[in-house]
C-alpha cells in the first residue's frame, strides 16, 4: 500500500525543454502570462518581449524611452521589478530612480507615473482587495513595506492621467496621496535588511514579506491598522492629527507594527523566496542555506518540515494549487518537484538535461497552461505532466518514462528500465510481461543498461551512481558495484569492454571520469564498494560531463560528452588517442544549440581498412549525424541531419551486417538509412539514402534496438511506452497491451498506432533495404508465406483452371521457383495455387487401428498413429 501511495504521487516535467534565445541583453526580472494566453517578459533595461505560449517571439519594445538613444557617458534608467495589473490591462514597473510607472499592456505606451518615492521599489506586488479596490505594495532597500490602498481604481487611474506631464508622461506625486480620498499610503518598518519578496494575501488580509536578515527573515503582518482593540484605542487617543492616522515623517524612521499585528519567522541566512497556499494551510520558504522549509503560517516558532537537496541558493518556490506539489529552482537552474505530504523529492531535472544554460534569473509557473518557464542565459519552457494514478492497468508499458530498452537474443526477450526504478522483461513473441523488479536501484531511476555477449548477465546503472549485475534468466541481483567515493555521480551510460582476454565494464556520467571495473565473480557480496580505475580522463578528457560510451576490441574505447566532443582512448595504455570535435566545423553549422553526443557506434567490419573509411558514427552535435575515421588525428568523413528541423538524435542502432542505421529523435520520429557503402571509400557531401521514416512516439525516443532474430525494431520513449515495429514501419504493438500478438502472424499486429500520425515513406524501402542486407534477407520467404494467411480459401475450379494454364511451361516454371522466392504481385496477394498451405510429409506406420467414430465426435477418417 505504501509503495502504491508513493507511486501515485510521482510526477514529471516533459523534457527536453523547448529552449530559445531572447532579445534581452540584460537579465530578466519578471515573467507572467497575460489574459490572452501570451507570455510577457520584462528585462532590467526596460525591454519588454511578448511570446506565444510555445515560446515564439511576437514582439519586443523598449518601454524606457530614455535608454533608447542614451550615450555611454550618461546614466541609464534601470527597472527594479515589474508586475501585471490584469484587471485594468496595465503593466506596472518600478525603477531605480524611485518611480512607479504604468504602461498600457496592449500598446506598451506610457500611461502615467508616480514619483517622489522615499526609497527604491525593489519588489512589487499587485492584488485585488474588493470590488473596485486594489493593493499595490512594494518592498525597499531599507527593509520597509510600502502599501498603496486604492479605492475606485478606474476613477483614480483616469484622474492620474489628467495630472501634469513630466517627460511627456502624466505624473502624480506621492505628496498628492495625503489629500486623496481614494488612495491611502502606508509604510511599515519590518526588516533589518532589504526586502527580497512581498505578497499581499487577500484571504487573510495580510502582507507577507521576506529578507536575508535571519531575525526578520519572513514576516506576516497586517496592512493598515492594529487588530488589537486596546492598542487601537491607544493609537487613536495619542493622535493629535485626525487626518493623519499613520504618520510617515520625512525625517526619522517609519513606524513599526505592534507585536500582536505581525508574526516573525526566524530562518538561518534569511529567506530569498516563498509561497503560500491557503487550501493546504502551508507556507514554504527558501534562501541562501539551500533548504526548503515548510511552515504552518500560524506557528512561526518552528518549521513543520525541512526539504534538503539543492546544492545552491534557492531562487524560486511555487506551490502547485489543487495538488500537493512544490516546484523549486536553485540559482544553478536545477529544478526539483516535491511532495508536501510525504516530504520527499519526486523529480530532479538537471539543467544540462533540460538544456538550460547559465544561472537562473527568474521563473514562472502557469497553472492554466500547465507550463513552467525558466529564464537563464536562454529562455526555456517545460511542460508539467499530471501522472495518472494507475499501477497495473495503466495501458502503458511502464508507469514512468522509459529510459532504456534492449533485446536479449539468448532468451528472445525485451528488457526495459524506467524512471521509477523498475526493470521489466517482456516476451517478444506475444508482448506480455514475463518478469519485473521494482525498486531495482532503491528510490532512484535506472538510467542505462547493457547485456554481455551471452545475454545471461545484465548490468544496470542508476541515478544513485551505482551499478548492479543481474541474472537475465531470473532477474536476481548478483552484486552491486558502488564507487568508493564520498558522493557518486549519476551513471548515464555503461558498456562491456574486452581487452584481449580480460573483460571489464565501463560506466560514465556526471563528472568527466571514466570508471572501469573488472568483471566480478557472481559470489561477490551485496553492497561491496570498489575503487574504479580510470584513465587520464580528468586532465586530458572531456570539458563537460560524459553522456555515452562504446568499446571496440581489442583495446579501443570511445566516449561522447555534453561538450560536443568524441574522445578515442587506448585502454591498454590508458591514454587519449585522438579528439574528434565537430562542433566548430562548418559542416555542422546552422543546427541546433545542443552539443550533446547521445550515441556512439563503432563500424567493426571497417576497422581493418583504417584510414580509408569511416569507422565510427556519432549522433551529434547540433542535430547532425557524423561519421569519423578514428585513426591518426581523426577525420570527419560525413555529416548529415535527420530532418529539415535538424532534430537531435537521441539514440541509434545498426544491423548485424552494419548496412542499416536506425535512429530515433527527440520528437518521437524514427529514421532508417542505408549506410552499406556510405563513407566507406572516402568523404561524402550528401546524406545516405533515407529508406524509411515515421512517427513512433509522442515524446522523445530514449532507446532504439534492432531485433536480430526478426526484421523488427524495438523502441522506448519518455511517453512510458516500449513498442515493436517492422522495418517497413508497421506497428506490431506496445509491450504490456491487453491483446497479445503473435509475432509470426501479421494478422495479430496492430499495423498502425492510432495515437500517432501515419507513416511517412521516403523511398522504396522493400527494394533498397532488403537487397544485400543479411538482416532481412532470411525473412523474404517467411514473409511471403505469412501473407497467405489472409487470403480466402481456394476453390477446386480455380485450381483446375490454373493447372491447365501452367501445364505447358511446367518445367520452366519449376526452375524459376527454385532460383528465387515465390513471386508476390503488386497487389501483395498470391495466385490461388500458391495460396495452398504447405504440409510436411511424415513417415506413417503401416499398422492401422480401427477408428472409434463415436469418441468425442472425431473425424472417422482421422487416423491415430
């Protein structure tokens, strides 16, 4: 029950994220969604950009006209913060010149401005208080909370536009608010340091503000007056000016609230960000100490929970309303999703995986669009996914995104692993589940796997930095290999490596180290720690984390990283042979910004020709597939993109004859190229023949594997499914579906996936792929015989007529049938004669028994031997 409860709370963001560049040269300060569903961004220099919900730039405008033609020696005007006023279609910005400006949201033209502020508005907030009433509040560098209570908002705004203009903008002074009936200005001294965030909560009629000061880290206080009757009477009796009940003298410090009017939360190193949810009665805070604290807003003495996990200060917190989820982002752009009830982390998205570069500037979660926007050096969009509380009958292969799948030829099974730390073994012949292991790596995801040559041993790598060895027959864990370091990095890829007569397995991942472990005996005790050997991968290796690895007997090892480089190593000498870098070459210019190398494959039959042919294929960088010669200093023989959009290839596989290259991309599409002679005799400036492409999944494909025993293709995806396809793009089915298939009978296949777009054929696949391809040639005759199962039964008259027509050329016809497979016509049907089922002749005993006609109504002419 507890496992079901935890799994039902799992959630995820749909990544890789959509990333784009922005026209902003200065950091972004504010992101929000508008009434019409667009996204608005405000930069520190006053540049405002409008985007569609899918991050397509609509327009941008510099609203601070003073900065448009500002010379270098003159002082520029800077924006300190911004907030939307959606009910009146206005944009409010605070400037470092102690101003508050209002702009028309539709035209971004100045509407009016408020000048004469005593301090700089560092953080702004806007909220509706009642019908025709609103609250504009801001925190300043003196730790004060400043509040503008506005009645008859529409009328007040119209009156402000009638004020005298300053620099062609209608201007109202703060002094004018003292005589206004509709506007009340209140200022409280609250914090001992500048205010980091402020928010008015209408449901409790209080203002929450935070600072980096420990003693006044977060304060919840009243807006306008004391709630205690005795203190209220004392204030009124001591007031000499009935018109000024809340004096803010020009000199001296502003007044403080009574202790009974505010709740002070003391937090180590202060609070940088917070969020409040009335439905769950929860307040969350985060700051420089890198911990998230959960509070009961009415009990400031101690936190009800602490959520450690971030490695840098927390810059954003958001409670997903109508759920128990918390979104948090640290300044290093690491995103985490937490569960409030069980106080656990459900998901961690590392910025390199989400393609987020640089430090986080500002974030925004849109509950209406279910989208999460992160601004750093670029602008990123991540979709928020609601998990359905389905465990066994979810209709998918896994209940979580699938990270890897492999085909085990020894047992004719498909093996898959998921983010939920589950390993499943599927029967390839019917698509049903044979075995399953839950919590294979504890609570962490299983990120990669590899099988040995015999298929009897399975190695998996986890997000916890450990490797596990499994018996493929029983899925029993044989041993656990943990790095003997204080903090193990996540394993992203692993493989077996044979160095002459010795066998090792290699793991790579976060960090630039290549870990090499010897093949261990099966009786190694569980939980043993090992200090791996690594070659000089730190000093001369990758400049970033390593994403993939491949080995080539007898001593070569190739690694690819997030830096866009492929490194070739000599395992015997432990040194770097060559560095293959295509990111800076003109051949891969104009692609995506993603430099990651996701997959490396050695073309083993070509290794003997050394310098005259391409011997390695890599997916990346910049959305290209590159072919290299690894000898000498390395040479780029060819590069091509999978599509016009240059979508990043996430995984690749080659056939046993190394003539077909199959690849899956981050949009869920599959591609099959003929590379039998491609880049085999020199450089290529054109892509290889694209034999077939089709859309296989709704989300990014994570793994592609060719089934060598059948002309089939195995794929897994972040959409929680593992699917089986023919090389022609026919959909066999999804592993775990209710109706089992028979891999020998096409009539049991689904033929196409109703949830995916139709197949896009890119050439005569049947002729180009099957000719000269040993992977599929053995299946010509089998496919022809299988097609006969769909034909209707033959009649005697039809058979007799065809026999008469073929009697004249029987000898020639027999010779033709012996030299080639049975001919299949354009209509994919066969002649009636060829449609007859083939029956094998058996040696029957000459002794016959008298048939029992009455027994079970058997055929009296059925002879039992």
